[in-house]
C-alpha cells in the first residue's frame, strides 16, 4: 500500500500524467470539433436541400460518435505511453546526476558530476552540485590538514615532557639540579601547550561560527598607547616607537583588537632580535582606521609571503620552534581582521624592514 502511494507521489508519474492529460485534451478537442463540424454540415445540408433522410443522418452521427469514442480510448492509452516516454527522456539527466552523486564518498571528493548536452536548467543544477562538492572538498582537506598539524604541534611538547619525566624518574630523586631543570622544562612546555590549545579552541569555534564578537565604540589611539606601555615592560631590551597616533574611533571587539595588535608586536619581538626597533602607527585613511607595525628584524622571504597567514605555517620551522611559535599567531590575526570586515597586508624582505598594515572600518559616529 505504501509503495503504491509512493508511486503516485513519484515525479515521473506526475510528469507522465501531465503529458498524457495535455495530449489527450488536445485529441478530445480535435474529435469534438470534428463531430460538431460534421453535425453542422449535415444540418445545413438538410435545411438547404429539404431532404427527409434524417434517420440516415442520425445513424451516421451515432456511428461517428462510437468511432470517435474508440479513437479517444486508443488516444488515451497512447497519451500515457507517449507521456511516459517523454517524462523518462526528460528525467534521464536527473537519473544520471543521482547515480553519480550516490558514488561520492570522502575518498573521491575530487570527482565531479558530468552532464552532456545544452546549458539548460539540468546542467546548471549539476554545476551547482559540483561547486558544492568543491567547497566540501576544500573544507575536508582543511580539516584534515588542521588535525594533522595540531597533532604534530602537540606531539613535540608531549615528547619533551615524557623525556623530562623519564629523566626525573631516573636521576631526579637523588639530584636536585636535575629535578629543578625537569620541573622548569615541564612547566614551560605545559604553558606553551595551554596557549596552543586556547588558540586552537578559538579557531575551531570561529570555523563553526560559535565565537561571539562583542563590538562597541572605543578610541583605537588610546588602546595603542596602552599596548605600547605594556610592551615596553614585557620586552625592555627592544625599542618601541609610537609614530603617528591620530585620534580614531572604531566599532569593534576591543578585546580581540588588543589581542591582534599584541600578536603582531609579539611576532616583531621574536624576529627582530635583541635591541630591535618596533614602530607602531595609527592614522585615519578615508573611511578606515590604519594600524601599522614594523620592525627591523630578519624579514620574510618573498616566496613565503603568500602563506604566512596559513595555520601552522612557519618560515623557519627550526627557529620558530625554538622561539615558542606554533604558526598560529598570524592566522589568528587574519581571522580577527576578517571578522571585522577589514584587510591586512605585509611588505618585507630578508634582513630588511617588515611592515604589517591593517585597515578597519571606522565607527559611524
């Protein structure tokens, strides 16, 4: 019973019925018009010629009626047959799409649906589906790469912790210096892992639109002054210079903007060496607030510039690891900029000036 109801709900059945109904209505209209025309012709002939053979004409009309009824019955059957053939032909491309779509899995996301023929609605549907698969493939690869990179980043501090635990277990019980060294190293690695996991949590929430941004109006120039003061305390061996600092108000998440600027300054501190010079500037450029942070550190090779905002990407992997970097700082900065509908650019050359520039929309009032 349920399968029968499902058949009547089938789109193929409905299209067949529509085709058959249209074809049958057309045939009925033709036969009816023929009968009306013949009857009118006979009536006119009787009126003009005054022939008293009405019974013969009535018999002729009766025979014509039954003949037309037979023709209509046959036409009804033919209508459904033709309608079925036309509907199957019209739905064949959709059946092809369904068969190809059923073959998709995580292992063959590079495949695409292929539909031959004109650029009609069916082909547009296939192209739309292919674009969806392409986005899924990109997200899947991104997720896999993120998981692999995160596992790799966590494996190193865990290996270090395990090594020091074994060292303490073997020698630390009797050697206070070994014990202190092990505890200090483990604390350092745990701190690094905590920071890494916190950043990963924020990025994971942002990927799933779970991170809530709390925007408000605030003075960007005042925030930068506060960050520069804090940076001088944290890294006294570096020179911090506050260049242009025009009064600018923006509508943004103040906590995230502060993290963004701190991340860029922290990046400059790491790669500018001791006694490096870091310059921070804020100015208004048309309808945007411009934040620039530059340093005179080791610089970034041109071949690496397109990738520095990718997660876990590091220009010098060995040096980044020794400095405590996980390759997430700039990707976090990029995410904050995007969440505020801004833009970020960088200019750099090896052993020269590296300058990051951020544009954020101004507050409307």
